[in-house]
């Protein structure tokens, strides 16, 4: 909520975000290798207008304090960026 309220839209380029909790299963059909147990984890997916807007949020004191609290709950973190190559939805008959 801090990111949404502080950096949303024209305030800082934040578009939207989602938080996912690992549900406990790994698909053998959809995995490229044999599946093995996976530890409990969360994925935070955020959409920004630009990488620069994202980086500015990290440099801001409001975000730094909130992010520091989050990292105390984590044993490992990785923040990686992606470009959307495809997005779609099912057509209704």
C-alpha cells in the first residue's frame, strides 16, 4: 500500500502490483526438469512506467524504511526486471 499511495500514477510512475504466496505444488507437466520440493516463498510483481521510476522509489526515504522492514522477514531476496513480451486473455464464446 505504501508504494501504491506514495508512487502511484503521476506521483512516481507505479502502475500496479500483485503479491503471490507459493501454494505448495510444482507441476511435473509444466516443469522442464524433474520437480523437487520447493521452500515456502512469496513473489511480489510490480508494474512501473519505467525502470528509472522504479529506481527513484528505492532511493526515497519512505520506501527505504518500508523495504528495510520487509527484508527482515526474508532469508533471501532477488529483484529482477522483465519486459512484457505477450499478454492475453481467453476469448468468450
